[in-house]
């Protein structure tokens, strides 16, 4: 969420209308504009699994949409 771009724009718009939105980053960052940040290093299988599990726990295993840009 700290690099301006299409992903940040979409995330902020979805959060503004009430969606639960997660952003990801290799380093920990605070939530921004209603977007909860999760740590994710896509080169690490364990990091990917922790991120998936974390998002599923936070949403009661209900994940409606995933956008990767």
C-alpha cells in the first residue's frame, strides 16, 4: 500500500464502500485507509501459507475475491 498504483487505488475504493480489504508487503506496515496489511514474501512458501491462513482466520474462511496486480 506504500507504492502508488492500480492495486492501491482498487484497495482503497473497495475499503471505502465497506469491503474487508487486505494489502500485502514483505515488511510490516500499519493499516492504511481501511486496508489491513499482511506480511507476505512471495518467494517463501511458508510466508505465502501464513498469509493465506491469516486472511482466512480474519474473514471466518470467507474470501470473496483476490486481486493480484
